[in-house]
C-alpha cells in the first residue's frame, strides 16, 4: 500500500494518539501523567498523520514503536502507576502503538523500496 492516506495501521496510530491525548479529560491524573499523555498522545497522532501522508517514511514507524514503548513505561518512570486509569491508558495505548507501528513496517519498507526503485 503505497498510496497516501490508505494504510489502516497509520489510521489506528492516529486514533490511539488522539485517545491518549484526550484521556486526561476522563481519568484521574497527576501533573506528570497528564503532560505525559498529552505530549506522547500528540506525538503519536502527528507521526501517524505524517506516515499517512508519506507511506514510504520507514523511520516514522520506528518512531511509533519508540513512542509506544515510552508510553508503556511512563507510569513507572514518572511515578503515576498508582493512578489506575492513567496507568491503564498508558499501558494499553503503549502496547497498541508498538503493535501498529510494527505491523506498518513491512508496508513502509515496501513503499520505500518501490520509491527508491530497488524492488
């Protein structure tokens, strides 16, 4: 799938990012939890949009995996693991982001190869 705006994995990343970004409106958070979810959620969504616009951008999928891992570990690293709702949003959002990014990598690699003329 090399056509822009068509890869379902990137749409999933956008939805996850927006959900994480907006989650402080509905779950109890600390300042650290709130800003972590806002910043990482926004970065996940923006990178998802960038990958949608440029499907051959392989590094965008690697960036998603890194963002997902950061989101997953953030409750422990930033000390909000005692906030159940915020923690679960971070853990589930992190895992789903890693999975979506990893699933998009083969398609991004194929698009990149086609663009470079090596496939």
